[in-house]
């Protein structure tokens, strides 16, 4: 993943508060549940900071990738950690692709030999 990629997990509505302050339009801050925990993928691959809301399963998946686990192993880790929580690999992978956060790919030895 891009070296600027980090995960933010907050016991508060940090992502909603951030997003509310990114527009010149008036936002009703009273509509934000401040006690709602939120997570985000935070990255700056070019000249703009991306703060992308993530599901708990998505957060664990990105953290696993950041630790160097391969894609398939990371998906398995999410299944184990999340206790069967829904995880949409295509949706989460498209976030990484859309924001140009994938910087390197390689095949494992097993994949090269098959």
C-alpha cells in the first residue's frame, strides 16, 4: 500500500466531524452522533488527503495488508477476527484502486508455480 496509508479508529465520530468541516456549505453538526465509533483509511497519495470511512471488517483487512499479509490471507484474517461479519472484498479493493493506494503487487511462490 502507499506509504502514506494509515488507519484511524476512534471511539468518537471523527470521520463524520472531519467530513462536516470539508465543505463550504453549512452542515448540521447536531445530526452527528458524537459517541458513535468510526474508522477511516487516511492517505495522501498525491496532493489531497483522503479520509475514507471504513467498516470494522474493512479496517481489519487494510491493517492486515499494511502488516504485509497477502490478499487472500488478509481476507481469511478478517473472517476469523470479525466472527463472520460481512466483508465485500470487491468494494474495499475498489477503494484502494480508485484512490491509487496500491503501489506494488506480486505473486507468491505457490501462485507462480501453478
